C-alpha cells in the first residue's frame, strides 16, 4: 500500500508533527506500507523518520501573525514559489501512484497548490482515494464559513473527496454544525477522537535525574510550541521570576522557530536566575512534560494532546492570531476541568505567577478523569483499512481496539 501525506506548513511545527504522528502509527499498523510526506516544513530534516517513511521537501512558505503568506527563504515571488510547489506535488503523485492521499487542513492545498493534482487524480487516477484531515477546531465559525465559501471548499470536498477525518470529538466542537457543512460533506465526515501521544524517549525518572532535581523539587515546564509567536508568554513568565524568585525549578523550551534576537534576550535574562534552565529545542518534549509537575503552554493541538495524554496539570495561554482556534479549544476544555486557561488579554506576570502557585499547591489533587476520546490513531488505521480494503496488522503490543464510534460519527 502506498500513501501520500500532504502537510500544511506555513506556520509553526504543529501540522507536520501531527501528520508524522499519524504516519508513524500507520507504519506499525501496516508493516508493508510506504508513506511519502509532502511538505515545506524545515523541521523534516531534524525529525526522526522510521523505516517505510520518506519525504519530498517543498520550498518553504511562511505566514506571519496577520495571516499573510510569502516565500520564506527564497527571494522569489509568491506565485512562482507556489507554481514550483504545485508542479512538484503533481509530479510526485503521477510517479508514486498512491492508493490514498491524506490532505491536511486545506482541501485544495496552501494557496490552492493542490488544484492541478486534484484535477489530475479525477481524470487519470480515479482509483486513488482522497481524504481530508481536519483538527478539532479551525477558527471561529463565522471566519471559517466565510473562508470555505469563498474558496469553494464545500464543493471541492463534495465532488472530489472520499472522506473527512476530524481528529476531535463533536462533544467539544462539532465541525459539521459549527461550520455549516452541507449534507454531502456531513455524510463524508468521521470523528476520530484526539491523538494520544506516545510516551517520551526518556522516562520521568531519568530526566529529573539529568536535571538534578530532588524528589521534593517542583518543576514547571514552559513551552510555547514552535516558538514563532511565543515570546510574549516566555517574557511574561521570566518577568514574573525576576520580580519574585520562585521556590520551584523552571525549564523553558523556547522552540526552534523563536526569532534569534528574542531567544538570545531571554537566554541572557535566564542566566541570572539560578533555578531556571533553557533549551532551544528537544525531540523529547513529551518526556520533559512527564518529568514536570506543571506545564505552562500555548494552546496548540499537539501540545494539548500531550498534556491530556499525560493527564498533566497545565496552565494554557492560547494565541488569538491569525486564527482563534487555540482560544476556542482552551476555553471549552477548561470548562471541562481538563486544565486552567488564561485569556491573553488577562495575562500579566503577577496573574501567571499566582496561577502557578495555586496549581502547585494543588499538585496532590488529581486532574479531571473525564478525558475526551483519545483513540484517533487506531480509528484512522481502521478507517484507512475500510477505504483501501487493506487489513490492519494488529499484534497485541500495538493495542489497536476496534473503534466503538458514537452514533453521530457516520451521519
């Protein structure tokens, strides 16, 4: 079986990390599968890739906080960069001849770069299945509906796609109703649950020992995800520590996409704080989360999935731009008691420090056990099996349960 995974790559690392998590699981579920990832994410070069997975690296596009897209590294016109990317994608599909293409987020690709490929598949490779993968929340409903109507996404899905897989649950956010999916798209939509993250590379005990933590020491991990727009959160946290030195240990992982001048400024300030360490990047973020007693983070899909998988106490400060996805997720999950959320407008160093102190005092109290469905990966494997008629390889150690879907899942 051959799969192509197209990953949206204009901002941050979240999309590529989510798609690679799916790929890694599918490789275990289908030992003879070959997966080709197509993405412009520069992170591809630094991530560990398992046997059975390779990638086509597209020229990078970047998106600023206002949502404006441009060529990230090449001194070239955006239209030229998109044309180059589009040609590379089409050539890959023509030569690789996948059984299924999994498209991340945008039905016709970033800057409509998949349109030529979608037309080619319909005319010349109709046996290739097309699936759109959506995270739980895209943006506030009125913004998403307007965008989807403007770009004709509803028609594209109805006419060209076989299914839509949502890595979320309708109890938190029902995309079918919130985004006014027409009946033809509703019929193709499947809710998969959230993605449960695998354990970290190193155990909690090993990492706490490496950090020279004593058993009674409390560790707060601060992570702004990829870091591209994480400076304000990190700066607010460090200002709080500068104003009133803490009794807890701090580990700040700035993210590889934080601008160099911002990261260096934070590093200079952290050097004067004895209980604070800082890393630019780690390939074991889940391990460090597990080692921590409290996580302070933004509200991206992957980070929240990691917090939930570990049932870790957390304070979430979501971004609001260029889309409000993070705040919608944080607000709804906070109401379920899964973590604490602070609206960015209410973020001050004093308020953040007080919230951290309150959470650390309550550390012996377990977090809510009412976790959302976290079985996205086995469900995706099962849906894939049904679409391409390929049986799932299911040894006992893989723990792929047969999905028990809600009655609304296949409406």
